[in-house]
C-alpha cells in the first residue's frame, strides 16, 4: 500500500506540473488535500485487511496444516 501510495503521489506531482502549464491559477502541490487523500487510502487499506487477518489469526495452526 505504501509503495502504491508513493508512486501515486509522484505521478500526481508530475501530472500537476503538466496541468499547471496549461491552466491558470492551479497549484501543483496542495498539501492538505494530499494528506487527506493519503490518510483515507491508508485507512481503507487497513480496514480491508483487518477482517481477513482477524479470521486467519483465529485459526489453530495445527488444524490449518492438517487441512493442507
């Protein structure tokens, strides 16, 4: 998630530089928006991984090995 977020931030900064040349009055880096969107992405990734991780942690390891 962090690698994808870093790649997306880099791409957005590069795309913002291109758009800034074409449009008037646009800021390339808007820090509050970037922090808010990054926080929402991290929160959604944590929420998406919580239930499967909790379910996997509740399984007895010996029982899982026998099922394989």
